[in-house]
C-alpha cells in the first residue's frame, strides 16, 4: 500500500472513486435543474414568454436532459463496480489512504438521496433520464454493509462532519434493513468522537497536519521540504501526484521518515488530556 509506486489496483480504485463522485454530483445537479425547468413550464409565467424564449428553454431542457441521462447511466455503473470491489476486496477501501474518502462519499450521496433535499431531484418520468435513486441508495447501503465490519471504516463514517448525523441511517433503513447493525456501530463511534473532540479541541499547532488541520497520529517528515505531515495525508496525496506538495520536488513513500519524537509527544499529550477529562467527570 505504501510502496515507492502505489499498487496499480489502489490507484485504479482511487480514480474510480473520483469518477463516481464527479458523475453522481453532476447527475444530481442536472436533475435539480430539470426539476426547476419543468416547474417553470407549469407556472403562469411560461405563457408570458415569447415563442423564441420558450424554444430556447425547451432546447436547454433537452440538453440538460441528455447530460443527466449520460451521467446517471455512467454513475450507476461506476457505483455498481465499486459495490463489487467492496465485496471482494474490502480491506483496500478500509486502508487509511482511502477509508475517509469512501466514507465521506457514501455519506454525502446517501444524505442527498434520502435526506430532506431529495425532493429537489424528483422530476416527471425519471425513467426518461435513467434516474433510479432507490437503486443507487441500495448500492450505497450494500457498500456500508460490506465495509461495516471494519472499525476503521465505521470511525471514518462517524468522523465525517459534513454529511453524517445519527438520523442519516434511519432515513435509509426503509430501503435496506440490514444497515441497522452498521448504523449502531457508527453511532457508538460517533459518541466516542464527540468525547475525543473535547480532548483535541486545544491541540498544539505543532501536532496538527498542515494540509488537513487534523491531529497527526503518525507524523512523517518529507525529505525535501522538511515539512512534517500525517502519513495518511501524504500517502493519499501521492496516489495522484508523486511530488512534495510544499515544493513540488519528486517524492515517493519510501523517502518519508517517521518523526518518532513528535509521535511520542502527541501520544503522551492525548493520554494526559484523557486523564484530565476522566478526573473532571469523577469529581
């Protein structure tokens, strides 16, 4: 996973996730535009438009519809490919390099498809645009279930502050009941995350990753820029760009060096903070 050149399969999975995120995001954006255009056609203001304006609006609707159909088909097939890969190689997606990306991707699209904004994508005759949100939700939920046995994955799901909430899986349970076990594990880890936030809120600047602004659990030093970052952060960066992000010098994972002194300081600081909080709760 951390070879001089990342394994081609790992790079392939990374690119596949990039495609899935792009295609689904584009598809949802296009479906929202189609809904807006369809509603405009049914409004009183439509009759007040000139023939030229109506023709232009209909042409735009046709164009957006073609884009939506294309993105929906490719997005659906890309997600189904990811489903098959998580079935056969779940450990790849649970590797520190990828786990946060797959978790945030699943959370983001599940929230959009089952959350309060799902009505934004409801158009007339969804089959015309190859839009099948229920099927996509089932595929997303299958990936949660396949990866749900990994505590690292469940922790990444709960750590996603952008899209995760305890209600997220409740909304999806009607689609796939087997999601409940994963939901329970994630909820427990989310509670732990809240407790950890108390600990990490005042972390010293030197303990924070300069790219992600998160606490470094495995700090490493980059040989050229002499910058210390978290191992996971630089490993993820090198999947798509084999250079030092701070000075663009060529870089591979075998060149980074563990900053053991800083790691020991971080570990000791975390233990000290946890001890202080435990003492405060017993008083």
